C-alpha cells in the first residue's frame, strides 16, 4: 500500500514565512510539518512507500525529509513540471501506484485514526473515501453532504445560511482506488475537490465519508500555524514533543538557559538555544534551535524560528520571527507581526 502527500503548494497565505521555506516543511517546534504526517502514516504498517508530490522548492523538501531514514516507509519524490492542481498531482503519481492509496493534503495536522478510515473504505467496498471535519461556522466553508449511511451526496460551495444542511467540510484526507483515475487527464491542471469527487457522485459510484471528530487543523495561515503550536503545547493535540507532557515547559538538554531567566509553562526551548539572565520566555512561546533571547528580553506567546535573535530588553509578543531574523535591543514587536527570514527590527523601533 502507498500514500501520496500533496506538498507542492507555495504557501502564499503563510508569506513571508514561506518565501524561502515550502509550506510542507515549515517548522512545528523542532521538526518539519511533513514529519508529523509521515509519523501518522506509520500507523498503517502496510504502507511501504510515501510519495511526496512536489512543485515549489522540491530541493528544500528533499533536504529536509531525505529517504525516510530506514525506520519506516521509503520516500519517493514526484516533482511536477508545472503546478497540476490536487487531482492532476494525484494523476501524475499514478504510474507509481499498485493498489489502494491514502492521500493527504500537505498542510493538515491531525491525530486521526487512519486504521479506522481504511477499514471503513474496505468494509464498504468504496471507490473513494473522504474524511470530513465538523466546523462551528459552516457558512464560511464549502460543505460536503452525506446521507444517513455515510454516502457522499453533494458538495456545496459556501451555501447561503438558509441552504445549510450540514456542518462537515473536506478535511484533505482520502482513500482512493487508482482505477478511478482514468477520468483525470494526464498533464493537465485538475481539481480533485471540484471535478474528481463530483464525478463520483454523478456516476453513482461507492463514495463514502468518515467524520473525524478529534483534532484537525489546516495550518495554511499564520493564525492557524500559531494555533497548532498552542494546541500541541496545551494537549489539545497529542503530538511531538509534548505528547505525555502537555502543559509543561520543554527545554532541550543542549539549550543554555540562565538560572536567572524566567521560563513559563507551556513553552518550548530548542536545541542549542540561549536564554540570558533576566529574560522571560512566557507561556505559549517557542524559542527554536539556536535562537537567542538576550538579557531582560521578553518573548510572550511568540514563535522564534531557528537562528533568530531577540536582543537585550526587546519585547516580542504574539508574533512569528523567521530564520536568522533579529530584533535589536529595546525594540518592540507587537501582536500579529510576521517577520520573514533575515529581517531586522532596529533598536528602539516599534512594529
């Protein structure tokens, strides 16, 4: 059995963080997002190969992921010559497939029981199975309607309030049979959501839903990216490195934290990071590998990417700071700010 991870997007909604880093490998604490998805696919020992469908910066993704390290499924790279859309990307991978395939969108973080999804697909003899997630505000999304038996009946693109009949949306996780891919033209931009799935409904093929009521998030915006970190730290999603220790501070043993620094729970201080005396790393903060927090500086609910610096008496609150970025002494970076790689906020500035 194989899996495809659709990781070709450029991550425009996450810019400037994704100007140099593909969305699929933005860091979640000390690991690329893709590693969390590959961990999830390891739930199914029968998956012996994960195909990464790539287009934007495939070199960076290959450096970050490698060949799988010999401890799980092997990794294959399928690099599209041009963006082919979600359906086109799946069709591009078809020559490598030999049976039922699990497909993941590359920006999903979830704790789903994949075994239960595959078992549902097989027990129903489905041609396709789609995972759905319930949402609190269905008016803001395209919705997927099912009947009482869990068969998919319709896709509704942001219906008006008086036409809403369900609250379930596409969660970006599928189990598919490759012999249904013949309707996807090769080498053509094609949407799996807008064309392939509706074709299954129109033809009356066995197309079933699995509703995931546990943790699920699309990290495609800065707000959701920040939320994912907080959800893991606070135990709403059981994931590395806070599984089994939610609500605690995580300080890597190689980090240098001055005894006079304040470290509040939950937070993360990564490998080789440095937190100087008088500094405060407050709750919901992430100080990634080799990042530095200077004397009397405050990091409050912020995410510092690797090799970034917050100099003495500077304050960074509810912001994201890219790789090698620097916030100079006494500067203040306020809520909602996102600094790209190598940015500099000069001393005493306010952003």
